[in-house]
């Protein structure tokens, strides 16, 4: 299993699976999602989103719409997705990440802690009211990114991801027939 950023052409797949999971995303942007890809089949195994809520006073980071297709559950895809999302949040300078989930016990394995809904930042309190309207089991959780850890039993069973270099072929360019501006004959 490896995790990568979603690509624009995968919007339809994402929207179909968000609907299948019953997730709402009124501010959908495919570029905010990451996908788990099964290394043996190349199939998409799951997805998750890092959503940034901007107000005049602050920016709030939320992990949302974390889903793993049934055929891939139990293989660590959810843990890898969550690990990547928290890493992205850390890289963007966030020290705190929130989640509004009916499966808060899953998130708590990674260091998220339940939080009183009254203690949520106002932008998340409004969102939580909306989430709770469609899923009464939803619970708010919060994570100090420094406390994030993947439990040993959920840690990757495969080799670590190796960043692959983009090639001309990735952009539809045939390097054998293309000429370049600075080519000298």
C-alpha cells in the first residue's frame, strides 16, 4: 500500500466513493485528498482529506472523509492515509488537527483525544452541528501533531514509500522524438 496525492482526473472516482460512504463534502476539491493505492493491483484502496478552515482570526485543520474500501480493510490503508494527512498538516505548520467522526475510537489509537463540542473553534462547532445532524454518533477529537503515532500493530508491513521522479512520459511527452529549446545539432 502506498499513499499519494489525488489527481484532478480522479474527481469522479472520489465523488462516487464519497457518496457511497455517505460522506458530505460541500467544499470538495480533489487536490485536498490523498489516495491509498494497493501496490500489487494498482487499485485505489481508500482516501482521506485534509481540510483547512480559514477565518479572519485563524486557520483550523481538520482530517475528514477518511474511508477505506471494504476489500482493503485490515491492510493498514487507513493508518497510512492518516499518517500522510497528519504529516501534510505538520508540513503546513499546523500543531493541532481536529476530526469530527462517528469512528472516533479509530482516531484515538493514533493520539487523537475526545474534546467537548463546546470547546471546538467556532468554525468547527458549526460544521460539527451539520455532521451531527446526519450522524448522531459523530464525536469531535483533537490531536497535537507532536503526539501522533501509528500503533505497532497498524504499522506498514511493506517497504517505505520511495518518491518516484516524474518523467516526460507522465506528461504525455515522448523523450525520443521531442526537441528541446537548447538542443544543438
